């Protein structure tokens, strides 16, 4: 049995065409089914639904043979133990710094202290360290936009797609840290034990990504 770990939402939806290229169709809708393990049209392939942040953990420890997860999650998780054969070029967005419209971000100089709310503490710490800016990181799990509005933080580091949520909360994007897209990650041991079926899926994904890019 091949087990693929996915999170609900955009990554799940954008992975479906890649699965179709491999001849795999998920036979139940994750939004209506109560099951956490979904069958496919292939008797030897199943999909497990987990939180986006848990995908690397399931793959690393063998709860899934492979998974799809964002570059942001891999950096925060530390994906060194995972085989990462493909950037799937799906679920694209960017990691950015945002501040209130009236905040003088340009005046933040080396040696300054900045209160930054984020759930991406590793990415934020490394980014500001490279700039020589000292940060007090405030780890949040909910809506980051609320932190500057309530005075909890001076800035946020978060994923930005359209920027509409920032604008609605009177925040502006002041620096882009990195582009984000989703990666295919594979359990190293599974790749040896189930090489043929896993390689078939990896190769089908690779062909589909290449065709889109052409």
C-alpha cells in the first residue's frame, strides 16, 4: 500500500491533477467525507488527510510514504531527512514582512529592535539576523494581521497570496522574504522498499510539472 499525506484546501485541490496524471483519482470528497483516510481508484494507493504542518512528520516517520507540503513548512520542520525530488509549482504564494500603513519600516536600522508576530519563527529569525535587526518573535497560530492592530507587534511575517487580507486590515507588504510553492517529499526507507510504485508516481508528477512549464 502506498500512502500519500495531503492537507485539505488549496494543496489538496492542486495536487489532484498531478494524481490524475499518475492514473490516481481520490474517490471521496474530503470536504464531505468524515474519513481521514480516503480511498482511490487504485487499490494499492490511499490518501491520509493531516494538518499541513504535520505532513513532513508523517512522511519522516513512515506514517505516509510520500506527501505534498509547502516550502515554508519544510523550512520550519527541518526537511533534511526527507527526499525532496520535485518542486511541484503549485499553491504558490510568498513569505513577506508586513506592517501597519503608518509604521516607519524604512527607519528600522541595524541594531534596532522589532517585535514580530509569526508562526514562521525560523524563517523570520534568519531573515532579520541577516539584516542585522534584532527581533522579539511572538509566535501566534491564528490571524497574524491582528497582532499589529492591537499593539502586540510592530510587524508580521506571513504568507501572502493576493494581499487582500493585508489591505483590509490596513497593513502593507514592505519586504518579500521568499517565494513559496509546494514540494513532493518522500520517505527515504519507503523509496528503497517500494521503489517501483513510488518511482512511477514521482515520474508521472515530474512529467506533469514539466508539461505545465513548457
